[in-house]
């Protein structure tokens, strides 16, 4: 880790001031706990991007927002850090510290979009591990999304969606568990949760990215067939319709299983 003599305050907000770290102290009443993984993530963020926003402290040096950043900066050997001074009274300061932590928790991730952005960052050569989101994290969260989707009552599902496959020849509908190689890509007719063991077996070194909720139709685009990706399609009719379109396009789909 770099040992900056001063805080890297690139882009810190207006009105902040660089102050010595030894003039600040963590909030002794902070109800937020920071484990080793959390602190390591903050250290990586500071090392990668610098300090992009100031921590918040009272005039007596007590940090009420950014305690993990304060500790991470000390771990990195920084001597100064950007601070926004607060004049809240003790009651307001305590309430703000709680609100600052809680409001961030109430936001939700769009895990499908996040998976796509992580892939794009990886392709651009960025070290995605520095973002503290592991493949295991993604797998777990995407599985939760799948489980939630399974709970949608059948009567709530789009009738138009079902009608789209009404004229599909049954012979085009592949069996659940079948696997197809289309160009460099692999298509598995498998549910991300119910067929967990199946698609895990397919995650070899040749697979660069897993798409557990992507539409099988994306394989109708040449650029996706050129990638070593694994696409899971939990709807056999959708997979069958894709295979039918590929055949009409003259694209070979070779069944592996």
C-alpha cells in the first residue's frame, strides 16, 4: 500500500480543509462497526481514487461521518485528510451520524446492471477486485433476485409474453438441462437456482463471464457469440425461440448435452 505523506484529496468537495490526522478522533459513540474486509475495501478505494469527499467532523475533532475513512487513511500512512466541519449540537450530531449510516443502507443494487458494468470495467483493464464485490457476492445476490422472481403469481405474468411462443413448434423447445455451443458462447437451459450444480459444472476456465439472467436472444447478435460467456435461460420456450432464430440466420448451434 502507498504511504502518502499527505491525503490525496483529489476532487474533494468545496469548503473542506486539509487537517492533520492526529487532530481528529473517531466517534466513541459510533454505532457502525467496521470489520477487516470493510476497512480493506476503504483502503483500496483511497489508494485507487484518492479522497473524493471529505469526512465530517465536529469542531472538537470528533468524526461523525467517515470513521472508516479516517482509520483507512491512518493505515495508509496519510498525515492529513480533507474534513468538512460541522456545527451541529451534540443531539443533532448523534442523530446525523445514525442517519448518514442508515440512509446508505436503504438503497438497493440493480444486480444485473452491476454485473454488466463490472464486466465492462474488467474488459477495460480495471481491477474490479478493488471494488470489494466478489463473484461470490454477485452469485448470491443474483440468486436472491431469481428466488424473488419465482414468487410472482402466475396470473401476474404477462399474457403477451406467453403468447409470443404460442406458434413455436414443440420440436424446437429444448429440454431443461440441455447445453448448446453457439460460436464461442454457451447457452444452458437452466434456472440459476434450481439447476445450480449444472451451470456450476460449466464454469470452466474457458468461460469469461456468467449471465444468469440475460435474455437468450442476445446470442442472436454476433458480438455476443464471439465472447466466451455462459448464458443461463430458465425458460425453455425462450431458448427454443432463440435456437429457431439462429437456425434461420444460418448460425450453427451445437448441442453439447
